[in-house]
């Protein structure tokens, strides 16, 4: 599991740790590491950065000096340090605690009580490294988890997602900290519904997040997050802002700024086709891809996976879009806007001409508006398009139509009217550039 905790037992005799080691091994979320000398222990600390170190006072070296040495080695991330000793001298106990130990127990302590103390320390350790707003592991702990899985588990296949919410600061400026915190918490709740216990979700900095998952899941998670966040985020705006379509934030001397609504930006990298030796290298790579996603309008995600050649490459290079729309004004607006975005768009005002036009221009995507009076017939035309041209993406827009009935025809997306144009353009961009739907 990506987010397992690590416990190191330093015990020169070995057998002293058999019982407690057995209890810890029974917990699937804990990886147990054991060393019987400080040289090996030091290497383990450097490599795995354990969350808790249980130090037995049965070495030749003075225990206070060992505690000081461990603290100097772990100053950056500071694990919990527990000491088991046979000493009864109070002054000696104080010296051990002053040298860096967090807990001191006599070696005759009941082993079950000791195990409970270990679990309590681990729980408190994680709580201390958790952001109070998002309830996620903060940067320190996130880097530790990533290091263990990236630098040490070289045979493991993984994908790293770097995520943030665009335009969150202007939103906070307009609506305040409480509203922005609720927005963040809602976003985190959305993310968690897409993950399971095998994935890791952490925080980098104040408002950037990382997900460590598998390459097979990462792009599907990204699709879900962008769509779900766009559906939910507008609930955090006033009706006035929603009707306007953007946020106005006052700047210096009351100069108004036009700010787009909040959006999700995601960059994805994996080690399927490229090796990453350090945490810094994969995070920097993910941030570079993330910057490309952030340059796009609205919620967007980009993966660094190599483009596939052959038929898929041909499909992705096809920029042709067919608009089936009997509203001449809307049709003109759609074509003009899409051509400004680099697409080659054509329109027809009759659904009866759709198949003939598709045969003629071979579009990559069709935006199909169905009318109330001819909905049944026009949905059958959509069904025929998907049956005869499975590679063509079809988006259906209509008024007062059963969503399930529309999707049963095989179309890729149903958008009820009226809809926001930016949402339609966002879906077109996803379908034709980056998204892989299964």
C-alpha cells in the first residue's frame, strides 16, 4: 500500500523484539524494519525515514548519545523515538528524554501495553502532520510517502497526479476564507470517492495536492475529478455570478477584474515509460505537465503518456467537428468559437443530412441537437452514427429528454439545454485531445 507507515526496531539482542514485532506485523498498514546494529539502523533511517523508532537500551553505546545521533539524522522529518531501558534511576530517565526520546518505558512493560502505546504514537504523529482544513498529510509526510514508493520500490508501477484548483485565490478574495475552505473540503471529498485504500492522497504546499495511484486508474480519476468538480463548484457562487458567467473582483482603486470560475488542473506522470530516481524529479515532471493543463481554460488534465500510433493517432489529429443544429444563431456562434480554438467546424440544420455529411467530411466529433417533435427519429440517427462510426464522438444536447434514453443510443455525452458554452467546449477539448473513455 502506498501510504503504509514504517516502524524501525533497534535491538542488539533481536529476540527482545519478537513479540512486539509479531503484533506490528499483523497490522497491514505498518511495515516493520529491524536492525541489530546502529550502522544498519542508520542506513534504514536514511532510506525509509520510519515514522517511529523503538530503541532498546541493550547496546554497548551510551543510549543518550544514540538518541542524540538519531535526532541529528532525522531532524528534517522527526519520527517518534521510544526507548526501552532497564534503568530505574530518575535522573537517567530525564537525561534520555532530554537527549531526544519522546517516550521512555521500562523494559518490563507489558508487551500489549507497549504495542498500544506504539499505535497511539503513530496515530498522534499522523495527526500532527495533517492539515487542519483538508485533513490530509502535509508536505513533510507527503514527501516521505512518495520517497518510500518512488526511490525504494523501483519495481512498482505507479502514476503521480499533481492537482490544484485554479482561480481559488480570487474566489477567496471575493467570498472569504470560510467559503474557500468549504470549497476545498468539498473537493477533497470528491477526490476521496474516486480513491481506495491502495491510493495515496497528500498535500504539497498550501493548496496543491498529489495522488499516487496506478497508471490504469490515474486518467479515469482525472476525468471524474474534472467533471464532478465542474458540476459541484457552481453551488459555491451566488446566482448573480452564475448568471453573469464569471466573477468580478475589485482590485486597487476599485478596478474590476473579470475572473473565470474555479477549475481543476491536473498533470499526470508515470514510470511506465520513464524512470524517476528521486521524489524531486517526478514531482518536477508532474508540475511541468500540470502547467500545460493550467494553461487551458476550465477544468483540464494532461498525461505525459506517449501518444499511440496508428488509428488512434489519426483520430486524435482529426480536428473536424460537425454541428447538427437548427438554430442558425447558435450554430454560427458554435462554429465561430470552435474555429477560433483551432477546430475545423461545419454545420447542417437538418438531422436527416447527418449521415450523408459524416460520410463526406469524416468528423472526429458530432454535436447533435435533437428537437422535441422529432426526438425519437433523431436519436435513432445518433444510434446509427455510433453503430457505423464507432470512433466518432457524439455529444447530444436537447431539452426535456430522458438522460438514460439518450445514452442508450451509444452517444458519448448528454448535455441538457440550456447549457454553458464553456462546458461544451471543455468536453470537446477533452474528447479530441486528451481524454480516453472506456
